[in-house]
């Protein structure tokens, strides 16, 4: 492999770059990358256009192989990749298009608290969260679901957590898909996945997962922000994690299945990591049933984590979470596959959309949105690194038509975890952040090194591409005050 992408990358405008279909004989559609001129040099160096082109060879793919501005190298699809396939035209499903951490996602909570009023309690608050929320690789929690109870989690998702007292019905209304994919099938899940998932509900995990206390620093659209219950100077909480070991095991199990299936269905693979099967094949349906179980597990997990967070706030402030105004603004998935209807060449088609490191962002008025969100559009939560900022966006009609209503999922790495650990070996990242007014607690030094701010793209630049390309509207910018990580 060349060190730098040397294939064609045609500039459409300031924020769109195309890999023409003519680049390779096996490409069925062009590739389309959203990026600024400054970003595109790093993207070429990262070689992710190779993966964008590979995805364009998948059977049934329509319109484009898409890449968001946080794009970087991944397994199969690049992280920040979007692939929509027409189910009726031999469309395939690939585990590499969803990712290992199935339904890794993020939820944003608002509060009635002002940052200025709680500064003296911030240290106590972060310490209490760190001691209450299980963090780190392989961490286990006190909320257990084994046997038939775990099966109910896989079928019900967030609703299971609410039924057991870990939330409210209003939380479900503010969660993508109501916190449950209805095509989950526990019979398609391995015993090993069940074993890994039984003790990890209500756990944060490691790596880039986090629980962050934030300040709503800037509001760009007062009307929509008010509709979401947000205001400048407000204390907010962001929770980022996924399906933990359960989802990883599901992905691992089905990569093996799909390698065999691709041979059986005579699917030519440009990359083995894109192993796949027709969506409606036996293997395709089995993967989807298992993937939906993992997605539901992840929604239940984030619901339980929010419950633990609310309990900490109640203890520290001596008031109920309802009195504190700790309402869920929204919960979005960014490693998931979904059945959706979109117009292709003017005709509505039933598509299966892989979003890997990419977040759904439907515009105002969309039929799937709950009534209270329809006037504003779906909140799309885009976390940045722990030293800079995060954003709340909504999708636009243009974005719905061009990207199937999709935006990026975060800042996107510019440094591998290994590189970051080496770079941070002699540094005290927690002390560097404390000097910026950010309190950080982590289970390990290596996690802080691999998650150092400079390991990521500048979130302001990433979001600016979406905004200037017309596929998202900026609603609010949040800056970190305290972070707990694995």
C-alpha cells in the first residue's frame, strides 16, 4: 500500500470531494467525502479513500459511498462511513459497516443548574461519579441481567431499564427508535456473547467512552435550543458508550459467518473485512437479529448509566433528579444499521443503511420523530475530545436528501492509539487538563494518553464542514468541565 492516497479525488466544492466511479472497474457508485481542503491532506495520508472506494463495490449500494469529515481508518468501512443498499437490488449487510461496538452512541442530559452555582461542588461531583459508575476494560456493574432476564434486555432495550425503575417513559421518547429495534432475535446470539453481556449493564468501559460534565457555552439557534431545554451557562451531562463485550462478541461471531456466506453467494470482496451476505438471506437475517440485540443492550446500558448519574446528582445536591431538571435531551446511535425509506432517483426505496461512526440527523417534521421534536428536528450529538468541545446539531432537508439524514459522530482520530500512548508516555495529561479547568479521572494512565486532545481532529473544524456544506445546523456548543474515563 502506498503511504499516501494517489488515486483521483475530484474537488466538487469547498467541502465535497469525489472518487469517480471510473477509478476502478469494480466500483458500482462514486465515493463522496465531506471535508475541508485542510482536512483532505490528512485524509489522503490516512489512506481512508481506499476504504471509501472498497465500500463502493458492495452489491446493492446506491448513490454514493459516503464519508463524513471525521473519517479515519476502520475495519471494513472507514469510521465516519455511510453505506446505503437497496434491499430489492441484491443489497448486502456487512458487520464491517456497523462496527465492533454495536450501537456505540451518546446521550445528552440537560439540568436546571447553572455552572456558576455548582463550581464549588465540581470536584466532589466528579469523584462521586467516578466511584459510582463502573469504568475500565472488562468492568462489571451492580445491575445484573442473566438467563431469561438478559433475553428481555435484548428484546426490550431501554424499556427493560425503565420497567425496572431505571428511568421514565419520557426517556424512551427522547431515545432514537424509542431505545429498541424490533427485529432483535436472541436465538441468533452466541452463548459467549450472553456470558460477556450478563454483568456489564450500567458500565462505561474503556477507550474513548466517557461520562462528561459540560457547560453550554454557546447557543447558535435560540429557538431550537430553548425547545431542547438548553440555555447558555447551563450544566449538562454527556454519556458515551455502547454494547460493551456483548456487541464485540456479536461482531466477531458474524465476521466468520459472513466470510463463508460471501463465498457461498459468489460475492467478490475488494476487502475481506467487508465480508457480507444479502440482507434478506438466512445469514443476513441472523446477523441483523443479533445486531439488533446488541443495539438494544447498548440502549439499556446507557439508560442504566443515566440512572446512576441521576442518583449521584440527587445525593450531592439533596434534590430529586426531576427537581434538578435532569431530562434526557436525546440519545443517538452511531454504530448501527437501520431499515429506512428514502427517494432514489425520485422513487421511494426501502434501504438498509450502515452508519459506522456516523449519526442519524433527521430534519424537522420527519414522521419518525416524537411530536415534541418535530418542530425542531432530531438532536444530533457530536462529542469532541476531552479538552475542547462537543456540539448539538440538527439535520437539514438538504442533508436528508444528500446523506440520508446523517452527520458525523465525533471529531475523528488523527493519531492511532499506539502513537498517542507513545506521545503521552512522559506527560501528565490529567494535570494538563486541570490547568485548563477540566477535572479528569480515569482508571489508567494509558487511557488518558490515547485519548489526549491532540489525538483528535479539531471538533470546531469538523462541525464547520457539516454546517457550511448545508447538511446540519449548529444549535449549541458545550465545553468540558469534568470527565470520567476508563
